[in-house]
C-alpha cells in the first residue's frame, strides 16, 4: 500500500518534478541576475565613455573655433557630436547594452513567475497530501463499540 501511495505522489501528482522545476527556475533566476549586474556595469562604463567622448569633441571644437558665437557654437557642436564616428559607435554599443538589459529583465520576470507557479503548486500539493493523510488516518481508526444499555434504564 505504501508503494502505491508513493507511486501516486511521485508519478501522478509529480511532487518531485515540481520541486525540481522550482530549483531549476531558481538557478535560472540566479544566472539572469548575474547577467543583469554585468550588463549594468557595461552600460555604466559605456555611459562614462560617451560622456568623455562628448567632452573631448566639444573641447576640440571650441579650440578650433574660439571666436564663434555661443548660440552658433551650440548648433555646431551638435553637428560635430553627431558626425563623430567614435561617439556614434559608443552610442550604438550603449543602445545594445540597454537592449540586452531589457531582455534580461524579461528573463528575470519569467524566472520569477516560474518560481511563483512552482511554489503555488507545491503548496497545493502539500494541502492535498495533508488531506489524504487525514482521510487515511480517519479510516485507520477503529470504530468505538456501542455503549451497552442497562435494562430498564430510560433515556
């Protein structure tokens, strides 16, 4: 009987499978969080490099055109920043890094949902197994014998 109950719990209900899926989802979440941290480090590095390059281009343009009016120089610097090949490449790398982070955030949400689903299923299975144990325990109790009545006693 114990083997049938164990087979039912493992094969039909899949109690171990749910637990394994929860562990796998946790491993996936951990790996994704590590990748997110690395991608955010990369993004911060690229943002700093973009800022540094913008400062270099701006400084170079001011040195080349020291007598240019400020309003004219603002427009000129925008064009110079847009035409700078190195800055354009850095911005493209930055956009890819941001896109990678967004994709990883989605993966993180999926892993968290997988954990929540598995946890809910384990809770559900736990309740069901407790119910089955209570039913079995009740069925295993011997019936109480009927209390004998004494002749002539009135209720």
